[in-house]
């Protein structure tokens, strides 16, 4: 996979209505590395930047309450 793949993902999520897609797009832009193991969602879930304003609402692969 490539940066094009990442850009497509960002574009796809940013274009969704509502805030959820925009948050996902920002987190993908911030942390996703297509060359690393794991889906974008898993990589975002593994984000450890607890000081980030989006940390508590970042997309996760598990249920939100987990
Ligand atoms: S929650 Fe993590 S991945 Fe999302 S924008 Fe903040 S630092 Fe980046």
C-alpha cells in the first residue's frame, strides 16, 4: 500500500457527513502508516497521545465503551 492509499482513505472519510468521518480522516492523516502492520483503525486505536483533544473520540475497532 502507498501514500495514495492513505490519501484516498483520508478523502473518503473526510467526505462523509457529520463529524465522525472528519475525526477519522484527521487521525488517519496523523498516525496511519500503510507500511506498518495493522489496519488504519487499529493503528489509530493504538495511538497513545492522551493529550490530543481527539484522543477520547478517536475511532476504535472495539465498541466505544471499551
Ligand atoms: S487521537 Fe491520536 S491519531 Fe488522532 S489526531 Fe490525536 S494524536 Fe493523532
